[in-house]
């Protein structure tokens, strides 16, 4: 995640400590030998009450046959707490379809795990909203795909947009912070301004604009992904609307997700508009290091398989039914995990030669694999020009780019 509002407007949302906790110095007494502690996205079920065209989990009407039991889930949460992860995000499918999700969240909060919920909102009626508040949920990420007609079409259900807005209002009425999640493609890029307006109108605290990940059913949508020119147009508008919100004292937290070329783009923007701030921001961006898949983001799917991010369900790094997550993650015996911890020399030559590799880290590996067949190939969603990334045309660079 890249906090546009923080980098451009110096907006503090109070959660920067959580996002940048991987920068802490290792504890010499750490039993896990300094292994990175990731935010863990746990998809508690594959079942969902919608069939969204871009679902990275390829959710189904019913659960997977081998989903983690309640008791296994409690053991996972105990292990995550002992490992010292910064947060667990309950996801799916639609997590609220699973009957014991509230009990799992309640237990997680009771043992001191920062817990958030990723939901489509359709099951958050007044009773559910009361329950979420009662168990101590502080934040819910709720997906919105555009204006009502577009949202309903992409979600496959008439009236879904209206019900989702009601869920947002119910959460806010009970003091639960809400983040809207908007996955932008060529189909809905024209709805971006309406999404900003909706967030302001409904007292939403955070807007996360996701670039399309070519995973699950989202893989079939690559043909409607943004072009480089469209991406620049969308990101420019995000910058403009974010700045306007803060100028008007409406401090919406705005983040972009899953395209780490955005870090380079915001840095270039600041180098033109505020060179002194650009120096500070560059140091911070290089400190966070760009894409953190396999390091500070991890996923557990409904069957207990561990993945290096929430989009890499096609590749298993282990299973929590066989080994604790903490062991899988800290020992990193899986070859992909090991490479992701120190990947620069394994990235394509063009990435290695890019002056922004320290703030991007090669972008999203799952998207690269889907597009090229090589998980260490080029991510096609990098929208920077050769002049911006290398300072000269590609064909004049050293042979390392071959």
C-alpha cells in the first residue's frame, strides 16, 4: 500500500506505525531470528454470496471441502499472536458467510491481535453491525466497484450497491472505521470521482484504489486493464482529488495498492512540485522498499495453504495444518519465499537497471507470472517511460537488460 495522502499532504492517519513496522531493528533475543512479521490476510472461507468478475479468490457459492475448522483456526490465531504479526485481515470469499467468523474475530481481538474485516457488506444488517461493534472490530474494508449500475453489474446482483452503502453507514454509526476498496479497470475508471464523492458523503475514513491483479477470475480481465496512459490519468486524478480533500480540510486517507510503480510516480511528482519534500519522501520510500510480498504481507487460504501474498493462491509455500505459520514464514525453506526476501538480483534486467528499483522492488510477481509465464518476469503494469526509469532509451543501456 502506498499512502498518497501521507506522502503528498503529510496526513497522519494514526496507522503508519502498523504499515512500517517491518523497519524496526531485529531483537537479538527473537526466537524467530529476525524473520519479517507480515500482515496476514486469512481467507476464512471460499464461500461468497456474490460472483464478482475480478475475484482473485475465485470464490464459490459454498465453502471448500477442506476448510480450516474452528479449532484449527484458533490455533492459527494463537500462533500468529506468538509470532508477533502486526495485524490479521479476515477475508474470503465473503468472511461473514462462515458461521463462526464473528467468534474467530472475537478471539483474535481478545488475545490482542489487530483484526480487520474485508467484506462486500451485504450481510451487515443492523444486528450484524451491532455484533461487529460488540466484538471490538475497529475497521472494515468494504468493496465498491463504481456507480450503482456498474457496481451491480460487476458484482452480479441487482441492488448490491445500495445494500453496500447501507452497510457503510451502519458501521460508521457504531464507530467502526470504514475503508472503501475500489479496483480500477478500463470498465470503471470514469467512476473515480464519484467514488471520492461517495467516501466524503458517507464519512468514510480511507479509500484504497487497487490496481488489477491478474489472479483468480481477475486473470480473465487483463484485457480490460488500464493502459499505461490510462493508469497515469487515473493516478494523476487521485493526486488531484487527494490534495483537494486536504485543502478543504476533509482529510480522507487515500492509498493505492498493487502497483508499486506508483511510488516512483509520486516521487517524480514531488520532485517537480516540492523538491525538498521529495528528498524526505524518497528516503522513506527506499526504507520501506516497495513490494513486500513474501516479507511483510502473507496469506492463508481457506484450506490452510500459505501464500506469499493474497494474490498467489496458485503457489503454496506450506500448510498450517502441517506446520505452524510462524515456522513456514521464519524458516523460509520454500524457494520462492527465500528469493522474495532478497530479490533484486533475480528481477529482470530492466528492473535491476531502473533507478526506482529501490522504491518498487519489481512490482507484483503474480501479475508478472500471469502475463509472461515467468514469476520473475516483467510486470506489464509498470507505466513509467524508459526516459523516466533509465534516463535514456532502453536500447542504449548495458547488456544486463538483455
